[in-house]
């Protein structure tokens, strides 16, 4: 139970961060007028992610969540084919 409380606290702190000044990056080779996924690295190892078409909707991931996502993507867990 304490572990779940700790995770919730970390998530709340992550969403409480002021990210107005973060640097958003996208995949190399994409231009400003293309639809793309953008990420920003946050203090403490977290990552924020948004769509260039909807920059006001931002998802935030803890370092552990982001690491799990990246490893899953590398393993092909999200392949559509």
C-alpha cells in the first residue's frame, strides 16, 4: 500500500511541475509544420510528451514509466503489424 501511495505522490509532483520553459524535441528530420510527437526531459528524470497538433495536452511520465515504454518500443511491443 505504501508503494502505491509513493507512486501517486511522485505522479502528483510530476504534474505539478511548471514546464512552461522546457525545450521540446522531436524526431530528426521532421519540420515545424509536420504532425509529430514531441518530448521534453523534466527534472528528476521524468519526460513530458505531446502532439504538435495539440500542444496544450501534455502527458507526463516518471523515469521508470518512460524507461519501460522505451524498452517496450525497442522490443516491438507497440508494432502495429
